[in-house]
């Protein structure tokens, strides 16, 4: 038995079977989920039809919830609040769709109830539905993205992508960037410098990557490059798995200045020559500033042939008075040493 287990052909066959089982399980879960949503759609449609035909209000929901729970005492999901949610589900999407919309049918019911509770526009709801499927968001992450208005920020960063990148790449690159980025997990004083921002972003790399979006792989901070026997250091370097290119991020705690573009253009040329391999697309630069003027950005990018975007970012700021009252790292270490 052990010899069979070690044979290469057997290992390959076993791996293939495992993958097929997993794929079948996923398809089964999705199929069951969609059937459940079709049921909820039908229940919502039935409630609306009865209310419209008989002039019944919320009483029909109360009665139906009681009867369904009496008939199926061991089955959850048919409470008064659940039936009202099914009614809302049908009313929300039915003006545009005759059946459960395809992307919506791939979401768990809890995600759908979150969207219904926070969004009033069908197109915006479909945006978050697709984003959920693409990124595999949990409900808390979905709530966070809605609260931070992702749909108002996605793809809005000023850039020169359309001028310097081919159409498919430029569109995907543009949609990858946001404006502004919300770094509400950072706590910075008004006199914070770039290294302070960099330190906290790296310390909160999971939240940082979530805000950047799907596809960003973190390669390092203060990433060294040597050009003409001189050393240069990139604030943050990423590789984007969908764009198939390096992404250089430079952090600026003040307002955007046109000279930042020249520096980024230099960095991108160096990355393309020193790091990019065959098959990689042109490297992209993202300048993150605390503030910017769009006209200044447009003029600065107008005749630049490297793909560069400029976005602002939002953080939680701590006043200088509060900052002064916070213990330093040395003080914290001293306190810990006394307790040990």
C-alpha cells in the first residue's frame, strides 16, 4: 500500500481527483445558494402580489411568518424580519430584472441583506456585488468598503494611462487606482513625514493591501536600485499580478508638486531596465499625496511617457497636543522592563 502511495502516477491521479472533488463541492454550494435565492425571490414576489391584490399591508408578512414557522419549526430563515427582507429583495431588483440577477445569485444571503440595507441604487448594488465576487470579501469587509464609498473612488485617480498604455492595459490600470485612498487605520500627527506614513502602512500591510485592491503583491519598502553607481530607494514596491507589471508607490505627506513626476519617471525607467523580465508590462507609478490640485497633476503628466497616477489619501490625524501626551517607544520599553 505504501509503495502505491509513493508512485508518481498515483500522486498525480490523486491530486486530480482531489481537485475535481473540490470543484464539484464549490459548484454544489453555488447551485444550492442560487436555488435558495430563487426561493427568496419567489416569496418576496408572492408577498408583494398579495399586498397589491388584497390591499394587505405588513399583516400578511406577520401571518406568513407565523404559518411557515409552525409548519417548519426546525428550519430557520423565515422569521418576520427575513420575510420583509425577501420582499425588499424582490422590490429592489425586479424593476430591472425578471429573475435573480446572475452576479447577485453568487452571493450569500447575508451579503445581499447588507447591500439592501446600505444601498438604494441598483447600479451601485451591482458594483459591490461584482466586487464581492471578484475579491471574496467577507460581510465586515463589504460593510467597510460601502462605508468608505469605494464606488465613488474606484478608477478616479488622475493619470496619463490612456495616453501611454494600450487600451486593455490602460483601462484595467485606471480601474485599479482609487482617489482618494482611505487609510483610516493610520494615526498621524500633523507634522508626520513620509517615513512615518511608510512605517505604519507596512505595519498594517493587510489593511493596506485591502485598500489597494486585488492583485497587489508587496515586494518591499525602501527597495534599493543602483543606477550609474548611485543608490536609490523606492518607498514601496509591488508587483501587480493582473496587470503583469511592477508598481512603484511614492509617499508624500504634503501637497502634490510637479517635480514629483520627474522623480517617478526616473524610478520607472530604472525598474523597467533593472527588474522587469520578459512578458512584464511597463511599470506603473502611483504618487500618494496628502492633497493635490487636479490641474497641477494634468499639466505635470501631459508630456510624460511613463504611466503615472496621482492620488490623495485620508488618515486619522492626532493633534500635536495629544501626540505630546503619548508615551515614546523608549518610555514603553522602560515600563515593560520594570514589570518583568
